C-alpha cells in the first residue's frame, strides 16, 4: 500500500485536532439570525419614505446624500440576507464581507438619523468583532458556474425589492398611481441603467428611485462579474494515489458497499496510521459519507477523527448514510451522534439459494417463461469483455436510462465495464443475439459481489432482470463468489410490519406515506423485487449529529443520489 495518502494528511489532522479541540459556541448561530433581522430592517428602512421630511436641511446641504444612503442601506440589507447562512456556518469570508457591509450600514443609518436600525447594525458589528475567532471555517469547493446561480438570485431579489419600493412610492408619481405593468417596466429599465417611463415628485423621491434601482443593478452585475472572474476551486476528486491505497484497503474491508467508495466524484480522508479511510462528497454544506469506513476496523476511530476535523474546518454538517450496525456503533461512540435505521440491504447466500419450493414459485415460472421466448444469458468478468461489447453496453445504458440524470451515490460506482475495474462482474441477456438487458456487480472482498447497475431495454419482456439475477447466482461458484448483495430497500421493515395484522395506527400511517412516495422513488417496488429472492435482510443506518440536521441531510442525500436535481444550472455548467 502506498504511504503517500496517509503522509499527506497526518500533519494536517494533528493541527486540526489541536485547533478544534474545543466545541464552538452558539455565537455564530445567533449572529446569523441577527444578520437576517438586520438585513430585513435595512431593506425596509431604505425603502420607507416617512422619515424624509426630517432630513430637509441635510438634503439642501448635500443633494443626493439621503438617496445615496438609502441605496447603500438597501444593497447592504440584501447582501446581509445572502450572507446570513454562511455566517451561521462560521465562514471566514462571510465574516469579512459582513463587517464591511455593516460598517457602510452604520454610516448610512447615521446619515438618516435612524436610531433602531443603527443600534441593530452597530450591535451586530461589535458582536462580529468580539467573536471573530469563531469564524474560521474555510470556503466550500466551488466553480465559476456559481456565478450563474448568484446572478439569478440577485436579479430576482433586486426586481422584487424594486417593485416593492415603487409600490410604496406610487402616490409620488406624476400623473397618478401607475399600473403594475408600468411599475415592472420602470424597474426593469432602471436596473439596466435606462430611464423608465415614470417621473416622481418631489425631486428627492425621484433621486431615491434612481439611486436604489441603479445600485441594485450594479450590485447584481458586479457581484456576478466578480464570481465569474475569480479563480475556480474545482470539486475534489480521488487522486490516483488515493485510489491505489483504497484498493489495497478494500481487500480487508468487510463492507458490501466498500467498492462504491471508488467513485470518481468522492474525496477521502485517512486515519493517521493510514490503515483506514472514509470517502465522502460535500453536497449543499453536508459532508456525506456512505457505507462503512475502509480498512481495519481497529483503525476506524482514527479515520472518523480525521473526518470530523475536516468537517469542522469547513463548517460542514457531517453525516453517514447506509452504514452497517457495527460501523454505526463506532460512529456513535466516537462522535456522540445518533443513528436511525434507514432500511435493509438484501444479501443472498449463494450456497443456500435455490429455485425450488413454493416461496420461489413466481420467480421460477418467470425465469422459465423468459427462457422459452429465446433469452440467453452470459456472466463474465468485466476484464474479459471485448471493446466492441463494452461500447455497445455504454450506448445501451445511456439509451435505456429512465431519467436524464444518472442516479446513485451510496450504491453506485458511476462507471460501466471500465478497464480500471476488471474484477467487476457483467451479466448480459440477449434475444436473437441482440443485447436486451444487463447487470453489473462490483467486488465485495475476496468472495462476494454487490449489485451496481441494472438496465434493460424498455421493450424487453418482463422478467428479464429476474433471469439475469438467477443466472448470475448460478454462475457464482465459478467466479469464487459466495455472497451477493442486491438492492437496498429503504424503510423495508415499515413496509413489512405495516401490512401485518395488528399494526398500530402510526405504523400504518407511516406505511401509507411510503406507498405514496413510491410513485416517484420506487420504494415499495424495490422492496418487493428484492424479496422475491428470499434474501437475508441486513439493516443499514443513517448517522447524524442532531435531529434539527435531519431535513438538511435528507435533502443533501436526495441530491447526492440524483433524486433531486437542478437541471437548468447543470445544463448551463455542462455537468
């Protein structure tokens, strides 16, 4: 095993342990909440016309000063709203930006003699300075395409604020209150620097309109330009050295999901000894690990320490999805986290599998029917597949996919019959020599394999997948495989117990919710399919810091598994 991966992380882990030994205070959360309050207050006071009669002397002395202060206040409020979440996550760059914005906000409220907003802004500025050591988290990995998202957010926000301001100023329009269409036209033109159709009285109201809308347009343009031109930080991926070291650990890893940690879109942290590692991906500020840590279970606590230090460094929310009971116990003991049963993995013992008996009657009849209509199967290692067959499989896999996005994270490798995975098992079904369906299994230690991908032609006969699994199980002795992991069934125990006689109202209600969700996520159908093969059900767990983090972790997991996608942004970025 290469020593390069552990050596790259050992010194950093030691410094992280020293730097983050003490648990952070609640100050960042309070300051983040205060940022929302100050941001809303800045926007409302910047648009409120009631105070202007008190500022006539200042208006005469410094023409445009009040309008400029209002524009500064509105822009500062919008940016504070955007920074509030990052402040709650203790981001250092957000702290710097918030300090600068609040300094401008304090000056603007001083010019306008606004006591309450001035006190709020000053209090938050003092709190940021006092608790500056709490804001030490590094930025998240990013690309230039973040500018696209920020542009849309700022453009929509600026438009809404502009419409709200003109609605409040509609009584000052020459010729009477305008229609909504004219207000929209005025806002859109002024945001891009053109003169709109409306004229206001007195002149200071006209100045306010011009200053605020122009400032909003400049804020949107300059912020987008800055994000587009700054140097990108590409999403981290496994290096060749990481992958080589992880493959060595896989030989000693007992987890059926271990091989999926070799996905190219994951990063990895190591224990100081280099005997254990945890692969992860960061999604929406959540640091998601899947399955068990790789390597020697005795070294898992060291890898978990490194994982937690990395999460603390970036203020990511750590979580694990799909770990075994053994790994979940270690995670909870090391971190104080909580574990929740997520579902069950279907594991088939090859030696005990048989089509005989009444429980297997449906599968037996389906397999015989598919064989009679001319389907044949072939099971072989991926390294034995010809280049032509590999290309054909890639084309068919793309054509047969049911969605535009390739799904999978915790139980998907993300590549098919790749030369770097010669030990994967490929099972293909043909009819009259034409490929109609196939399965790919990844290695599970020296004597097992786990189902990775299942694809079939939509015009293929029902039952072809059952045929492929049965023939793959029959061929396992020749491959030296003794155990096979099939699909993961989410909340299987709820579906099973909820339909039994005597199930309580809560259990029945939760089962109905799952059945409703199955219309989109195939929860029940996947469970029914797995149950056909009479597997042993092995529970899998999600490990999380606190109950309040569960909704965020659930959304991140759905996004990682590609059940929740952002199609427009992904198309724009070419992802």
